[in-house]
C-alpha cells in the first residue's frame, strides 16, 4: 500500500489506475451524472442543443463554455468525484480543447480529466444490425479498411490532444456486449475489433495517456481480449463490470485485478427499481468485493442516467463515504 495519501483528486485517481492502494477513501467518479437539473437546478451539457452556435458572438459562446464546465466541476466537488469526464458541446475536437482549457483554468490540476476516444466498432443500432452483419460476411476487407481508417483518425486526434496538453485520459466507450455476451461471434470479434482495440490502446499509451475501456454487458467471453497478455495493449482500467450482464466482481478481481484497475459494478437496475434494502446491500457488496483489488474505483455500472431516482445515488454515495475506506494498516484491509 502507498504509505502516503494522495493530496488531490487527480492524484487519487491516478493511484487507483496504477493500482497503488492508499489509506482512506478509495477513488470515485461517474461516466456521466445526468441528474444535474434535479440536484443543482442546472442543465447537463449533454442535455443542451445549440442550433445557433455559430451565430453567437464569441463572448456568448465563451459564456456557454464556462457554464458547461462549471456544471461538471460543481458535480465533481459536490459528490467528491476525483475525475471529470468532459462533455463538450458541440462535440468537436476544437470544443474539446476549449473545455479542457476552461476546466483547467477554473480548477488547475485538481481533477483528473477524461475525454472520449473510442474508434472501435460498437454494437450497431437495431436499424444497422442486419446491414452490418451482411457487410462483414460479404465484404470483410472493406469493413477492416474502415476500422483501420477510424483507428488512424483517432490516433491523429490524440496527437492534437497530447500536443495541446491538459488531458489525462481517453475513455473508450464502444459497447461490445449484450447481457448474454458479445454482439459478434468470437472469430468475427477477433477480426473486426480485437486487433484495432489493441492497436488503439497501445497508441494512446505511447502518447502518454491513461486509457479506460468501457463496455456494458457480459464481457466474460472476451475478457482475455480486453485484458491481453501484452501489457502495452492493456487499458489501465475496465469500466462497467455490468452485474446485469452476469459479471461477478469477485471473479473479475481474481482473474484480472492484478493487471488492470476496475471501475463500477454497482447495479444500475437496482438503483432505479430495487428496494432501498436491495440497493444498500448491492452497494456494500460492490465495495467489499472491489476493495480486494489494489485498484478499485467506485462508481455505478453505467451512468447516473435520466430517470434514476436522485435519492438512490445520494444514498449510494453516503454508503461509499462510510465504508469505502482502506485502513492505514494494510494487514487490516
């Protein structure tokens, strides 16, 4: 265990990603906390739509940028999040750079900053599922070429982000799995996803970024693809660890807890529809099982999404503050 407690949220989150446990509260964050209107009377950036963005004066756009950044910062401060996942609007590279600068100007290096960065093939929408399957069967080389171009664009974008500075990590948010398992047969997954995922992770790591891989659903059949033997192609952390996809956190800790940090596993379904007792028991279970890993970052198994009762998240975080504490003596952990 790290002998000294990290002093800032950013340092705490980095210690979690690097699997360096320290005394005190374990790190926490959320992929998205959508309930800002109910919690603070503020519109979340992802709930904003700007039809007249380019018609605004530069001053008006800057006011919107500062207001969106302030919502993200206020959420992190209020709930004790150690990292902020950036949500620029419009969702362009230029606005991502501006949001990095705005948050850093308002908070310095206090928080760990994350941006979107996936370029791998996700589960297609229902309308696209059939056509994508046909293309994979009939034009596999074309699908591979598109995957490579997407990868190349992502790495080029990462060069710009690195050279700009201020960003700590890239979050890979392409979902690969249903609750029943991967959306592709494994031979197809290994052709159209696995090599591009490994190259993307390795490329981001080489550029100095931390990498967190998110996917919902049952990841067990592809766990060895998400956490490969080659450490250079491994993300620093896995996010979601979806209990609704039958992902057992205790098993994940045993299998890969010494190779990657683990984020999530609190059951969002129970937070929305379960009883208070069920929710509390599940939060306590996640904390108990997750803290057996050297790098456990506490959060829900998806997002704090629109429609989830705010009081459930507040109760979840109250349990976290009371119980997700590593002792000073590692022997007592």
